C-alpha cells in the first residue's frame, strides 16, 4: 500500500557545540545565554526556538544570531514541549558532560543523564506533554543537546528532531497504507554528554464513512543518543546519555489497524549500557474524534449533501379502489443541498397515479410517471414536507408483485465546481433487506445507479423494472434475492 512519512520533519533539536567553559554560570542553572561558553542548547518546541538548532534528518545546523528563548537558550530547563539542554556542574571548564532531555508531544520527554565523574543529576529535563485535541495539534518537539567539550564527531551531542504533522480528511479509505511521523536521534558523542530524542509527531485522519483497518500509524519518540558507547572503562567513564523523546499523537475517526505510539528509549553509556540517570520518553496518545470537531473550512469530503428516499403505505390495496402512498426525502449528508431537487417515480401496471401533492413541491403526472421538483435548500439532517401520491387500483391488478423503492442519493459541492460547467456524479448506495409487516411498514432502499447532473442538480431515478403498488396475499415461494429489499402487499378484490 501507499506510504507517507514525515519523520524528523517537526521541531528541531538543540545543536551540540564544543564549548570549553567560562565565567558567569552555575551548576544549578535552568537557563543561560548562548553567548556564554558553557551548558548546552535547549530543543525547539511550541514555546520557541533556541539560537542554535540541529536538523537530525538533514544534518543542517542553524545559528539565528539571538537567543530565541527569554533569558537564554541553554541549560536544563525545558521550555514547553522542548527538551532542556544539559547543565554542566563545572561551567568554568564545561567538562562534566550531562545529557539533553527528550522532546515531547502526546507523551512527555525523558530526562538527560548525569554528569561525568561527579554523578550529579543535572541533565536536561524532558519536555512537557501537549494536550492535543481536534482543534489543536503540534509537531513533535526537538531534544535538548548534551554538554560537550572534547570535539569528535561533527555535531555530536545534538538533540534529535521531532516528527511532523499529517492531516488527511477523506470520504472513505480503502486498501492498506502507512503514515509515519517518528522522532529522530542526534549524533552520538564519545566522551561527552549525549542529546535527547525528538518526539513523535501528529497524525489526524478522518473519514465520513468506513473504517481504517488497513492503516498503520506510527508516531514514536526518538531514542536518546548513547554516550561513549564503545568505552569499557566502567563507572568512572560514564557520561550523560540522552533522554528518550515522547510518543506522538494519533487522532482518527476509527481505530487504525495498527498504531505505534511508544516513547523513545533513553540512551546508555559505555559498554555497560548504563542509563546513568537518563529516562525514556512517555508513550503518546490516541483519541477517536469526529470530522465535525475539526475547526475552520471543511474538507472536500464534507462538502456533500446526501438525499435519500423513504416510501411507505398501509396495506392492503383493494382492487377497484383508490389509495395513497407517501414519499419522504431526507438529507443525511453534512451540508445543505443546493439547486434543483427532482423525484421521479414510475408506477407498475395495475396502479394508476391520479394526483401527487406536497407542500413546496411542484408535481406532475405523465401516464405512469410521477415527477416532483423543488429548488429550496434542504439542511443537513432535515426532511422536506412529505409527498402523497394517490392511485387507483385496477380490478385486474396482479397478485404477488414486489415493490422496490427507487434509490435516491445525491452528492454535490456548492460553488466548488461551478467553473467546470458540468459535473458528473457516481452514486453507489446499498439496499437494506427489509422484514415486511403484513399490515403496515416503512423502509428505505438505496439502489445502485449512475447519472450525470448539471451543477446544482439533485435527481433521483427509479431503475427500469422497479415496481411500486403491490397486490398479493402471500409471499412467493422460494428464496428471496440477496441484496434486495422487497415489500409485499395484500390485495383483495372490491365488492362487485
């Protein structure tokens, strides 16, 4: 199936920089200025952008020239969803190498690991979880950087980028496919602090009908980077690993077939694979929503009226008498109809239409065909006034006829397609198998049919051979056809 990926396309991680220390810092700083030669950059998130950022998808680095966060872009405080940078307990040398915190989205980020040698818990805090809802979503936040003074791999100690945002609003979804918006991991350092993982991003998929069983949705947090993973020197060589990124957010109208919202694992240090104070990110969240909860302009899938017919009468029809049946038109779509609405009903032999009336309808009869039209809009979840059709029942009307109602389903986008002049519609609807009551019943039947209509046109037609008035005292022998809806009517002869 199709695959969509926006992994590591969200907020960026803090850039790992080689800094050798200086005056003006403290081992307890939660924030400090980027111009100072110590501590590590915070990640990027909903609260802002640090001066130095790293894109773990492309390796691109950016220096904005100013601190994007109030009072500084470095140290362990976590602004909003972004992971905090490591605070070095020895800022004059910047050599204690703590880890960066993980970014957040649906789940919070993990904390960065402890300082080298002194073992102090000064790693960056993980970002705070975002309260996602249909009216507010965000990209995954970036992880904070670890403190770094020894050089080595370019941009090592940087935080990972968060996942991006995917929003799909459709009428229905078929087949299989995947959407992935995982957070990333920055380059792992040797004997320096490691960066936190980026958070998983956000996936929003709504449908008007049907489920999402074929969808695999991934919004996992990125792993925190390891610190000096090849060293076998034991605890005296431990440096702060990165915290894991938080899991993302998945909002759908029904449950996907597969969902992955796990938080990223924390990094480890040396061949001991010690967490050394680093913690994993917290799992993300999934919520079931409705398409109508999304604010702003509706999607094309929502720009549809959906008109249906329900036809009913009370049994029995008596040969040689007059009787009536009713036609109700309702809009089960999400928006109001527009333009001309036409109901066409062809009666079978044995029933002769004599009148058709309904408030606001203009009705006419041509032999066996009843046609009613109107042009006023029908609001969503509303119905037009009922059409009542009067008929005479022939003395020779046969028994045992079936009455299958004409399907009626119209979809249109008001003004959206006016420039095309002519709009083709394909209507595929379903019949429901009725359970006839021998005395009285109402039911709805949608038929499979196709037609073309001019802009603003709404038209329902009965298919050839459909029959309406029924006369018959008994059900016919043998099985009933699957996928069809029938109504049986008793028919008794009138007094001579």
